[in-house]
C-alpha cells in the first residue's frame, strides 16, 4: 500500500478522518463507516443494522428522501451503502468541487434522521422481500445459513447479516430509532476521503460540517469469538438442489483474534488457503478436479482481515458417481498432506504473490482504496498494516504453514454439511438440529 498522500486526523468529538490523495481524476470518493453491524445486534433482533441502512435513505428534517437523491444526481454524483457483520457504511462519489455536498448530507443524516412510520413500514417489507429472494428462495443460501449456525454456535457471526425472518418481522420503528441513537455518532465513525483533494482544505470542510456534532456514550461491542476443537460434526440438509454439495468449515482465528503471538499462524492459514485453492495449479483444483476427476468444482475461503474468529471454509460439488462422503475424504486427505508433505517453493511463492496482488488490485480504484481503509479501521486494524504485509508474509515459511495446518485443519476442529437433493436417498449424518443463534 502506498502511504504517500495519506493524512489522518481526529476531531474533538471523536470522529476519525483519513484522507488519501489520488489526483488521477478530478473526483472524490467520500465514505463514512460506522462501527456497528449484525454482530452487535440483540439476540432477538437480527437484521436491525441492515434495516437501519435502508432507513438512512428516507430523509431528515432538513433534506427529504427525494431531495437527497435529486441533489446527488443534479451534481453528477452516485451513492450507495452496505452492511456487514462488523460495520455499516455509506458513500458518495462526486466531482471534486462538490465534495462538501457529500459531507453536508452525511453530517445531516448522522444526527437528524427522520423516523417516519409510513417509510419504515415500506422499507420493512422491502428488506423482508430481499431476505426471501436472496436466502429463502436460494437452496444453497439456506443451507449455508444453517451451516454457519452449526459451525459458529457461540458467535454472533453464526447468524446471517440480514437476519432470520422471524426476527426481522419483530423489529419496530422504536427499535430502529434506539439503534440509531445508540450507534450513529461521530465517535463511532471513520470518515474516509479519497481523491483529488487538498488535505488542509478538506479538513476545514470536515470540521465545518461534523465538528459541532456531539459525541455519545457507546456500549461495549460484544466479543466475536468461537471456541474450536469441539469434536468432528457432520450433518445433512435436504434442499431443492440438483446435485449434492459439500460444505466444510474449520474454526480458525483471524489476524485480530490471533493477537501478536499468533499473527504468524493467521498469515500461514491465509497462505495455506492459497496453496489449496490459488488457481489451476493449486492442489485441490489440480489433483481432485483435473487429475482424479472426483470433483466438478471446489473453492475455499479464509478471511485474514476479520474482527472475530472465522472459518477456513471449503465448498465442493462431487462429480456424478462420487458420493459426498468420498469427496469429503478426498479433500481431507489433501489437507492432511498439507501438514506432512513438502510444500514447493513455487507453491509458497505463488501464494504470497497472489495475496499481495489481490490486495493491490482491490485498491486500484478510489472506491477500492477507501473501502480497504474504512474496513480495516472499522475492525480495529490500522490500514497501514497493508504496507507491512509483504515483509510479514516473507517471514512465513513452509514449516509455519504446515504447523498451522496441523494445529487448525484437523478433524476434531471440523464441521461438515452434506447438502442433498430432496429426492436423494443418501443420509449419513447425525442430523442434529441447528443451535440457537448466538
């Protein structure tokens, strides 16, 4: 990460401001990140952060919803928002000379959101329909939601960001206003501005619009931890899928939860994920798809940069004639080899290159730069860690990768789900009911 042109400030009310100069085009990306997401929600109010995101576009006492959109369009801007487990963010992209308009609009709705019953009723229905379309009508999405409840039974990340339908239905307008009043404050936000700006003039504009906003007392955010090594767990779920699908998840720490002493293990897990699934020459693709012909597809994921404990996740589709259990056995055999067999220099070099290249590409645009800065700040990491990442990865050896695999990628730390077609007769699991979220 290029740190030139990066400027960081903190206003007296606690608002953190990070400015990144990028003079390639006369435009500015403004993003405001609130440190609140679905992991912070009450146990019976899943989806509240996402529903509040929708309400943030319904206007304030000063600027109606229609005027908000009209002003952005009139001056050549675009805008949107996003909600995750750990944060909620809002952004505007404007020609550089209209950047103060983005600040004025965001400062206004940080404190003056209008909670209208009719608007709430409409957006409540919109979000529930979004849940139906994205999850309830998607067999694999439903299965994955159930899988996370089993794999992360004690973590708020076991539940989906959008929340269960029963909890969504129970959210009231008063609940939403209380959520807003609790978390939407300058001392719980990071403002990221990337683009063709002068940092001194930009700081003055930020103080003009945000400087007088009062800070608030903030609750302590809940822990996002999940104990592993709970014993091997296998279950199955019947869904309206055409072919069986295998899901496997190992409980693992992130860079945040690994702490200083365990950070090398987190880096090693990230590289292990790439050795297994970093392209056509990676082990799972080359050996199980192309050479042995046991799988038609396979993919893995591990989020190194996460606020809480997570999953080293694998999803695969067995080839016709191969059972899900055979697919699981074959994948576990390759993971066991990762712990014991030599890892080639070409493999670890490719893994390190892929990791760095991916982060570079992610920051190619102004939006990408702002997202990287904001997301890391919102989970408690300094975004300047990216500048040190190549050097950190260079310290990770093949022995470190093997040690991390031996510690975490073991059967005693594994949850498995067989997603079977509704008419499939295969049923080889304990089929225990899903645990309660959180």
